[in-house]
C-alpha cells in the first residue's frame, strides 16, 4: 500500500520541486524478501527496509565471510560511475535542464547501509547508463546542504524527474534495487 | 605536543579527529566532521560493546561483516569526537546537542524499545541480512575497512 505525502519545499536557497515521501508495501515473503518496515513520526515520514541483493563484486577465490569486497577508499575515483558532487554542483544540475531522471544519494563515511546502497547504485548506473544520472553527496562534507534538504536517516535518496511538473520522490534507508528501478521507470 | 599541533592543522593525522569551525553564518556552533580514522582504543571499546549488546539483546551481526565493521568504526569515531557513540547512520543538525540529549546514542531508543537498528548492526534473527554470529574480531574490522 503506497502512501504518498507532499512536503512543502525546504526554506533554503536550494531549488527543488515539492517532495513526496514514498512508502513501500508491508513486508512480503517473496523471492525478494523485505525486513521489518518501520515508521518514524519525525519531521518527515520515511521507511527503512533491507533486502538481499546479488553483488558482482565477488572477485576473491579465498573463502571469506564478506558478501562483497571490502569498501574501497577510492570510491570517488574516475572509473566509478556514481560521482561524488559538491552542493553547488548538485544545485546546478537540479536547476539546469535534463532529459533523464536525477538520483541523489546522501551518505556518510561510516554508515554501513550507505556502502551497500552505493554498490546497488553502481549496478543501477551500469544498467541505466545514460538513461539516468546518479550522483552522491557526502553529508559530512556538505553539512548545510544536507540540513537544508532535511536529510535525517542515511542513506537518503532523492529521485528527481526531468519533468519539472512532477514531484520529487524521497526514500530513506536501504531499499531493494528493484524498488529503485520501479521508481525510475514508473514515476519519472 | 608538536605532533598534536601539526595534527590539528592538517587533515592527515591518524587517530586524532580534526575539528573545523563553521563556515560563516550567524550560528556559532562547533561543526564536527568525520575526517580521519577513529582511535584503536575506541574501536576496541565499541567492538566489545557491540558483541556484548548483541548477546544481551539476542540479535546478530550482518552476514556481511563489512557493514558491521563500518558501523563500529562510525560509533568509535563519534565517541572520539563527541564523547558519546552517536548513531553514524543519521544526519544531525547539531551533533554535540544530540549526543548530549541521548536519543540517538547507541544503543538508541528505537533499538532499546523495538530492536530496530537501521544501521544493520544489530539484526533480529528473522531479518534476512542477519548472520549467525554475535562476535567480530578486531582483525575482521581492520580487514573490512582497510581501504577506507
């Protein structure tokens, strides 16, 4: 059962369309399992969910307890598709004209689920190539921007349509990659 | 002493958090940013705390110990910089105030009341990401976060 809520734009210099909070359906026991959803009544409605995922990063042949490679410090190097941007660059992107959806990932260095989310977004970037633009913002670096955007739980994703009349969609917590695909394909 | 002075002026110090002052604006608030590795002592304290609390609460670490390691380091980093292990998976308007207030100090209120840990540090057995372990070694933490 989807629950949409329109938020008034944050009082700041950032320019963004009105924001919808997107809720996923209650947990289902399916091939893509969901964990418990929870619901904080704070400044904004959000949800948290987690799911299993397949990662392409299984390079080691040694028996390891990790599902994927350890997080790499050079995740901002050039060959990563999801680029880390500054607040000014993101605002330029949002203000400017685009023909593809924009996905902004707000993360923090020491947030575990953000690492998993970053890997999912890399996979998504490979899948969508030039049909979606995915960028990330370090909330510790861009403190004021994150505050203006009312980022609370991490990771937080904003999905912004190229159509300025459509509302932006915001999600909190680790979400399944299929949900991201659904939002991009159906809502944008 | 000299090392500390150097450390505070550069961002490459190891084990010593650096503080940046607010960039303009009318608010005179100390802005605390995570820039360097947490101290070994704090990591060890948070590691022991995580193991003990997982046992006590009947929760388990993630199958991917990388997630557990990163969160433990995040807690250690906040303990170093703020004096309290503030949840690393949230963004705060005022970190020192939040650390003083205590709602999001690990174990946070949602965890204590409902066993909900959105950092995926403490997972209930029915969670699909939950592994079977309630222990993690310092070596595992170091290995998983070696490249960060």
